[in-house]
C-alpha cells in the first residue's frame, strides 16, 4: 500500500520536473490522488505516464496563460492555452464560483484544454461555498452512437455536487458510457477480460476484449444497446459534448484530440483543444441555506430507507461508495497494480526521481 501523502508528493515532483509551476504541479497531483482515494483508479496514477508522454510530445503547455475570452456577469468562456486539463479546469470552476457569488449562478465553458481527471473534483469545489457544483467534459472519440461503428463521442462524464446539512453531501460523478477508457486500460494491464455490453469490435459485434479500442473497436453508450436504452446514453453524451465544445469553441465529437500519447491528433480541427463545462449555483438563490440543506437531508433519509431487494447490498446515495473508499484509503493507503507501478518507475527514472514500490 502507498500512503496518500507519498503519492501526492511523488506526483508533485514529477510535474515540477517537467517545468510546471508549484501551484500547477500541486493541482495536478491533488486531482490525480483524489481519484485514487475515491476509488476511481482509472483516472488516478495510471494517467501519470500518459500525461508525461503527452508533455514529451509537445502537446501540453506547461507555462500556460489562461484567460477569459468572453463573458457576461453570469457566464464566461475560458481559454486553457493547451495546459494540463486540471489547471484550466480548476481556474474555470473558480471563475464559475466567483460569478455565482456575485449574481447567484455562474456558468463557464472552457476551450483549448486537455484531460482533466475526475469531474467530481471540480463540482465538489462549490460545496465549501454553499453552492451546487456542475462539471462536464468531452473526451477523445472512443464511443460509437447507437447503431454505428464510427467512434464519434467520448466517455463524456457529468458530475453534480449538492450540499446537505446532517448528511454527507450528495455527489454524483459518472460517465455517459457503461465503462470508462481508463477502466478498460486497467483490465488490459491485469490481463482480464470484460463482460459483454461495454464494448464492440470494429465490425460492431459484442466483444469482451478490454484492448479492443486499439484494434478499431468502440465503447458503447450507457445502456449498451438500443433495447436497454443506449439511445439515452447517446443523448447524454451528446449534450455533454455540445455544452463543452459548441459553447466554448473547442473541438467536438470525432475531432477532439486524443488524450493518449500513442494516438496523433486528427488533421482536421473544428475548434481549439478539448472542452469542459462548469456551473455553480448559490443554494440561497433557491431557499434559505439551512432550509435547503435540511430538505436535502430529508431527501437522503428517504432514499436510504428504501427497501433492499433480496440478497442485494444496501441502497446507497450517490457519493457513498467514493466517500467510504476515501476513508479507507486515507487510513490504509492506495493499492496500485504492478503494471502501473512499473510505469511510475519508468517515469521516475527518466526524471531522475525514485518511485518506491509497495
């Protein structure tokens, strides 16, 4: 097991070595380790090597000038200047929060960015300000729309965080696909297969190969197939793509540049980089703060009391699994699979650092 503080310090040193400022390296390490502590390993330390190699290929600007290029009192478009996505995303969410502080709500769309880690990190930034947080991002095209074999959309997550009073806050953070690319990568590194309903091969047939993406296959929309509602997952993913790209001027759909070093960006571009979308809403814009939080407690109490189906785990509220995992990992440490530790050792050697295996 690796202590959380050790992973955060190691990751900070990696990105300082690439030339990032102290503040930016701290942001990157904080978001990556937050993913690990919350049990979302697909967006955690497994990404360090990808980010490092993206920087090596000159596809990341480590000294960005992040600017607001268009705004109204309640909205803004932020240009991330090809930075690491966490840096542009955190600045964008801070902008949304500040606008909400001034006028009740704030909405920010971000262009010219890159992969930003877990969406929930940014939505949760609003909680300490007694605000509701919203975060979305488009991603490189790995997902085929219902009935298609063309990779047109990303896994395009949505995260919403809502404050409560007595209970822990409500935090929903989910992809608009039944599986994330990073989770496929972890399965591949472990040499494991996956169940049907997550991916298809290059001809559109069901597959259990977690490496099928490298072979021309695609991830399916949430629902898996039309019979089970994949058209609804397709709609959700499309909405995230439009809010993140059409609103901001970033690339959309099949033109989003890949966020892995082994794939080159498409020759045709429809915008600038990858796009995100953020929102912040003051809860006192709707009700008095304490009244709002108490009503959220009532909602949570109601759903926690719902009756379990036979032989099934207890009913949870969104945010429960991640919160329970965070308690565990902060106490016991984070377990990294061997191949991820190999990648971290490789990056460390390149940069003159040391990574201690568990």
